[in-house]
């Protein structure tokens, strides 16, 4: 597995986690739990953005990592 594919797979996993957290935050009955889910969402967002930016750099510097 290449570096590019590992970064892509990590991004896919994080976006899945992000979606799950959103669902839980909407479905939760307790305000405290909703706040925790929203806090986790706020923490994961910059990580996703950083990885997306890193993937762009990888694809630019190493064309073989570019999505087809």
C-alpha cells in the first residue's frame, strides 16, 4: 500500500467517523452527550482538512498517487 493510498484510506475512515458523530449528535436525547459529540466533531474537522491538504501536496509532488 502506497503512502497516498494510506492517506486516502485514513481520510475515508475519518469522514465515516465524522458522519457517525453527526448522526449521534442529532439522535441523542441528552444535551450533555450532544455537546460531547459536537466537541468531537470540532476536533476532527481540522484533522480532516489537514489530511485533505496533505493529499493534494502528495498528488502534486508524486503524480502516481493521484486519484484516477
